């Protein structure tokens, strides 16, 4: 039995064409967003904007506030403060015109498993007001974009997980939104499907579509995002291109060790070494942020020996987004 769930787009639009609004050079503008659950601020004073043809990556670990932020963007949650505009139009739960400009791709599969790929796209296209020849043409265009033209008439419950993910994205694209919002669209898919998804998304910016992409995979953010916002504990703590973010810690390397033994004691010993600025332990992994990691490595290994810690593998990685995140938050991204 399929476990796929069915979701309706944020609004059922009377027209397939998104409104022009007065957004100028900004498609999405978020200003001072706040969302609390009880006494906890899940989104805390978050501001950013995305221009036409730009892919913006919201990067952070699970629980950082990414999904809540995009639900505020799409008008699926009511915020406790701040504003969102899409194509110059304010977004709230009743903002049909603004939502018409958004394509939302949720993390959960939002398809009918007993319908074919083409039937699913026709259904969602009809919800957005597409009809007749225009709908048929758009279904064909989207199937080609997501690489499923040869499976157009096959039922979704016969698809692999990666194919369902691609069709899920297609449902968000069917009405040609000005802003496409994707919530971790490659979670749980095989490498080949991930590559196909990223290839498809790479063409959207060329067509002028703005993309908000949430992920906790560094390599995806580096590959497709023009700018990246790092979010942690509900706050946007850094923003810029990948190169700009990495330049903040240009002199630091990341030392990754897989080890067994008293890793807490080992981490504490590493913290005492000159040149080590951050140490993080997760399961059997120990991550250090250090100046000139290759020079420091022998001293790190020496610190393990008297504690009975057995180091099974070591890797020294030059500055990258993972190191930036460790530097800014004190935790590893994939936590």
C-alpha cells in the first residue's frame, strides 16, 4: 500500500498566469519574520530577499527553522511578526493573488498514487485554472523538464522514490510560478535521481524563476544556489555567496576523525591545543576547526593515545561551507 499523501496547492487560482504585482527586481521579500510556539521562537527576526532568476539556499540542520520559515513564506502559517511579499503582493492566509505566484513543493510527496504522472499534472494544473490545449502543452513541457516524458502514462504507485520526487516538483511548476519553494526535495533519493533533480532546478534560474531551496546538504547548496542563508535556532546568522561565506574562515581547516573510546575526553584535550577553535562530537565522529590543520594533525593524534582513543580514519578538509557552519554554530550541519 502506498504511503504517499495528497496535498492541495496553497491556493486554487482562477487564472493560471501569476500576477505581475510591483515587485521590481525582488520576487520574494521577507522582513523581520517571527513565529513562536509557546515560549519558543522557532523563527526569530528573519529577513532576506530573492530576485528574479536567483536560487537562494536556506541552509541549516533539522529543527533550525527552515520548514517553518517557508510555511510563513507560502502563507500556510500565520506569523507573530514581520511581513512577506511575493511579486510585490503581501502574503497571508487569504492572499490568493500572492499565492498564485508561488509554487510550493513540500517535503512529503503530494501526489495521487493511483493516477498517472500526466493525470497528476493535469489535476494540479486544473486547480490553478489551466484548461484544454494550454494545459496539455504545459503538462508535456513539465514532463520533459523533470525527465519523465517516457513515463507520462504510468501510475505513480509504480514509480521509484526519486521519480516521485521529480513529479512532486513538476506539480509545483505546472502553473509557471514566479517563486518556486522547495522543502528538502532530495531527501531519501538515490544519487542518480538527486543529480536529475538538481539538473532540472539549474535551468529554472535561466528562465527567470526565483527559487527558495531548503536543504541540509552542503554540496547541493554549493552546486545550485547563487546565495545562501545559514539559519540556526530560528535566526539567520550569515548570508552571502558560497565564496563570501567561506572567506570568513579562510585560514581554518576542518579535521574529521572517526574514532572509538572516550571521545568527550578526547574532544576536551583537543580544545586545549593551540590553533583549535571549535570541537564537536557526534556518535563516532569528532570534528575540529583549526588553523593549518595538516600541521596540527600529529598533535591531535598524540592527544588520543594516552586516553586510549583509537582513531580509525582522518581527513583534513580545506575551508568549505561545513567549516563555516561549524565555526558559526559550534555544531556540525548534519546533526
